[in-house]
């Protein structure tokens, strides 16, 4: 292979790959800002965004390491090209493979962050990974039944907060337009519920968010039973406050 050709190819590769990754990181910074803005408006995306950020961080770490290796190898190839030595062809081949791998990895990363189904796929993956933590039973029922029971629980909590005139100021607005998480935080901070019940409600909320954004057709029967039990506890809390 012509020495001038090798010099031109790999010096250009080092510059091009550096510029490509710089543009990619800039694009990701914009996507990350948009994700954060969406999360601020809709806290049901918290768990999904956490999983996505963890995934993207791992991908960026690997991609950055590969980029560093590609640039270094390209520069080493250009520098060593002035001499003829055993293994030169292997060096050129290895550098070419790493350069192409970085480009392919970068394109794959771009496709991943703009994939319109990323929320659904991430929710499905998190549900699968956290079966034990969420204490899923494996028995299923229609997800519409779960959402119906959850809406009933949400309504009971909202009515109790209105009756007790409790709220957590959010974004400068004291109106009763809080998310489920904000409502149960209000219950906890005002000592209406204990931390154990709060954690259970947080798990139910997390499961609801994952099922909703994952477009899951069937919900876990155990979760439906837990929502019903939580609704009974909130009703008991409401009744006890009436007798005081």
C-alpha cells in the first residue's frame, strides 16, 4: 500500500472521528436536555429516564474509550508509516477495524437515542429486570383492571388531601394538580402515613408508570390486589380522621 495514501487516510480518519464524536456528544446533550424537560412536566417518566440515562452513559463510556483508541492508533499508524517493519500490515488492519467500529457504534448510538419506541422498550426491560423487587406474582389480569383500581386509589388520596387541606407547593402553585408521587409525599410529610406504606405506594406508582409507558396488555394480579389493599387503608385513614 502506498505510504502517502496511508498517511492521508489515517490522518483524515483521526480528525474525522474526533469531529464526528464531538457532534454526537453535542446532539446527545440536546436530547438529554429535552428528556429532562419532559421529565419535569411528567414525573411518570422518572424510572424510564433513569434507565435510559444509565444505558446511554454506558454506551458513551464505551464509545469514548473506543474513540480515544481509534485516534491514538490512527496517529501511531501515520507516525510509524515512515518505516517498513514486520507487522505493519497488521497495524493498518487493526486501526481500520477500530476506526470503522467507532463510526458504526456512533451511528448505532444516534439511532438509539432518536428511536421513537425507546420508552416502550425501556419500560419492558425495566419490568423484566425488577420482577423480584416489585414482588410480581406471575399471575396476570387485564391492565385496564389495574388502571381502574389505581385511578380509584388516586382519587381517594386526592380527596383525603383536599379534606385535610394538605399539599406540597409545586412550581409555585398550591392547586390540587399534583402527581401521585407528590400526593403521597404530602401524606408522608404530614405524618398521615408511615414510611413503609409510603414505600409500598411508591412501588405501585413505579409499576403503574412502567405498565403505562410500556403499553403492557396484562398487569400482574398481585399488583392489582396490592392497589386494592392500599385503597382500603386510605379509606380507613379517611374514616379515622372523620371520627376525630
